[in-house]
C-alpha cells in the first residue's frame, strides 16, 4: 500500500512539475532591453561580475538592486546567462525567450525598421519550458512565419 501511495504521489509531482507549453507569439522589439552575457567578451563579463559582487555588499540595497541581482542569479541558475534571447509578444505579455544558438540563427536577422516599413511582422511558434518564475527557454522553434501585420516595438 505504501508503494502505491508513493507511486501516486510521484506521478502527481511529475505531472505538476511539467512546465512545457507550445506558445505562439510575435517577435517584438524594445529600444531598451535587459541583457545577459550572450556575445560579451570575458573582460566585460568579469567587469559585470565585479559590479554584481559590489552590489551584493550593499547593506541596504534598493528594490532595483535586489531585482537586478535576482535576475542575474536566475539566469545563472537556469543556465541561460550566455544564451541568445529574443522578445516575444504573446496574448498575455511580452517575455524574454532564451534560445539555442541554431534557433537564434533563424530569427536574428529580422530588423524592426524593415518589418515596420513593409507592414510585416514575424510569428513564432515554440515549445517553451518555464524555468522558475520568469525564465522562458525555447526547447524547440517549431515555426517562423513572416506575414502582413504590425510589428510590436516599445521604447
């Protein structure tokens, strides 16, 4: 009987911890973005690490300081600190999605100005894994479609 209960509990835990979801959204652009260490040289990464370490030493850090530290800690924890990323406008919100390099290669050449001038937008369909609360990782880029429409941009 204990084995059956354990099996049921294990099954429920595994079922509930599944965080993969097929999401479709528009490639979005922002003039001011958060960032990670993708495409940075080691010297710049080391400089940022020193800044983060100094910030951790502040006795009464601001809410913004804590937010930045948590952001970088999550990027490291979920192993996307050096992953390329994009903005994705979904029905619910605009999210950062981290990608494998080969998937990023398929979308990196889209330019907001060109899309806007030609009244085009890019629709992406992806299998996304949610890591933690706010880290979205593209496990599979299912499709990329350029269609007529308005590209989302924000300043």
